C-alpha cells in the first residue's frame, strides 16, 4: 500500500531580521553569515504569533472540508511548547474545525520529533487506510541576544497530510535510526533559551549522519547513485552542505555529484530566508527542493536525514509521485519577501517579549501583524486564540 505525504504547507512570521542588519549591530562581517553559515534572513515572531498560530496557518492553507472530515489524528511536533500538559495540537484541531473524533497529541525530541510523527502517521494509515493524519512541525528557535546561535534563529511551521495514495511523496520502509545520550543542545524547564555546545553539536550532527548512513548502506545495500536528491536537517545551510559532502565519497561520478549539489542548492533556498525552524527544518528543505528543482521527475528517490539534539537521528527515503508539482506553490520566495523588516532594537524587543501577567493571570498584547490566526490575550492563564481571516 502506498502511503506518504499527500499535501504540504508552510507558514512563518510576518517579520524578518535581515542578517546584514544584525551583522552591522554585532560588528561582524556579513560574509560570516551569508557564506560562513549560508543564511540571509531570519523570521521573527511577535508574542501574538506562536507554535499554535503558525501550525494552524500552515495547515489551513492545505486542508479542504473533506480532509477535515477524514483526519482522525493531529500530531504536533515541537520543542517550543506553550504548556507542559495540554497539547498544542488541541488548539490547532479546534481552530481548523477538524471533526471531533480525532486523537490530538504533541511530541518532542528536539529537531527529530516531526520524523517520529511522520512514522506514527504512516503506521496509523497502514492500519486504517481511509483515515488521514495531520503531522505538523512548529517551532520558534530562540537562542538569546548576542549568543553564538543568534544568527541561526528562526520560526515556522510545516504541515503535512499523510494518506494512502499520496500525491507528493510515497514514503519507503527503509528508516534507520540512531540514539546517543549527549548534551549538545538542550533546554531545561527553567530556561527560556537553550544551552548549546555549538561546535560539539556540529560534530555530533556530522558523525550521526556518517554512522547512520553507513548502517543504512549496510542494511539496504544502498549507494548514493540511487538518490536524485538528499535533504538534511538544516540548523543553518552550511552544516547541511558539510553533511552532503560527507556522503559524497571520492568514487562518486561527477555527474551524480553535480545533480546532488544542484538539488541541494534548491533545498536550502527557503531556510536561507527563514533560519532554523528546528523540527520543521528538514521538511522546509524538502518543500524548497520540490518547489524549486527543475530536474526532479516522478519516481525519483529522495533521501532524508533527520537530526534532533540529545540526540536522535534517522535516514529514510521517499519516491516522488507523478504530478507532485500540481500540489505545490511557485511563489513562496516572493511571499517571503513581503515580511516586514525589523531593526535590531525592534527585533530584540519583539522576539524576546514575555507576557506581563496580572495577579489573576490576565495579559493583553500590543497589536502585531500575524498570519491567519493570533494569540489575542491570556485570560486567567488560558490562551485565547482568534482567527483573523474568514476566507
Ligand atoms: P560561529 O561563532 O558562527 O562559528 O558559531 P565560526 O566562527 O566557526 O563561524 C562559522 C563559519 O563561518 C565558519 O565556517 C567560519 O570559517 C565562517 P566553517 O569553518 O564552519 O566552514 N566564517 C566566515 N566565512 C566567510 N567570511 C567571513 C567569515 N567569518 C567566519 N568573514 C555555531 C557557529 C554553529 C557554533 C553557532 O552558530 C551555534 O552555536 N549555533 C547553534 C547550534 C547549532 O546550530 N548546531 C548545529 C548542530 S545541532 C542541530 O542541528 C540541532 C539543532 O537544530 C537543535 C535541535 O535539534 O533541537 C540546533
């Protein structure tokens, strides 16, 4: 039975921090960001835009009424949770008007969680072929003002509808995972920003890739020539490029190297403008590849490398379905150019604003631009969301 991604959507904030602006304020050469990290801009969320509003916006754009009747599970993967108990997917389920007899959960393992969500969705649809599962990766990557990770922040959500007979990507059964207990990047409950051992984290990312790929090759007798493109978790594009170079050994033909490199360039176009969106980053890379590559064709095999600090990694693949391009957009980069640019002092204020609760647990917020949904206020510790458009 063919199971996979039938629809895919993306949402990000309405504000952007251009790295040229940040470089000036931080006394860095712009090339450190644009060449050293391969990043140009970061999406910045105000307090009224969070993982729920972005998740709902990314999903709203792809779902029809018939999907909402058929969805019986909503999985929201995140490491920027808004509540230790209530799943963010419950808010999304309500905001989207999905039929009530559905399971809604939130899952976590750093940037890896959406891949686990995709796996669970696939197993569920295998057992219940008429059902559809909405898997959403939604995160806000916030490292702290003047931290080493500051130029790699970002925000966004990717929503994927998993069904039988998918119209975009048919998922294969070749997943190889790896777990290692490390402290490369982590965020204890008492901290609003993560603790990061930056250089160590990059080494762990690359070593997890190398060893998981070697196990994948061993178990599946696989070679890189089988793949038309490889997508990576993208904390910043330069690290993903180092990953691709690690996979391409010296015996690989120049033609294959060229194809993989060209497609890699297409897979980082959106991340260059948005920054790290943690668990959605791999899938933003996939979306960027599918919407921008001019060489992919139906049946092509695409490899995916998922990495979440802590750490869990996984390599798996999917095959492109004939007509996949009809399910995608062609103007996403233009849409990204419409975000409102922020000065550095505005970014520091807007991105790091905390709710100022009164003694009864109420807070109101200044008016900011958001997507189709907004966190309107907090009332007696309850988050009140509104839909701003009604198309
Ligand atoms: P840094 O201070 O930017 O490091 O921190 P750097 O000084 O090594 O510079 C970075 C690159 O810019 C280097 O290139 C420099 O040479 C280059 P490389 O040697 O790597 O090829 N450079 C320049 N290039 C051109 N012109 C110039 C110039 N100057 C310097 N003038 C670091 C980098 C990654 C440590 C930092 O950004 C950081 O802490 N980031 C956060 C952690 C991170 O992203 N880790 C990635 C792996 S872990 C992961 O992926 C999981 C994660 O997504 C979280 C999760 O799972 O939940 C993070």
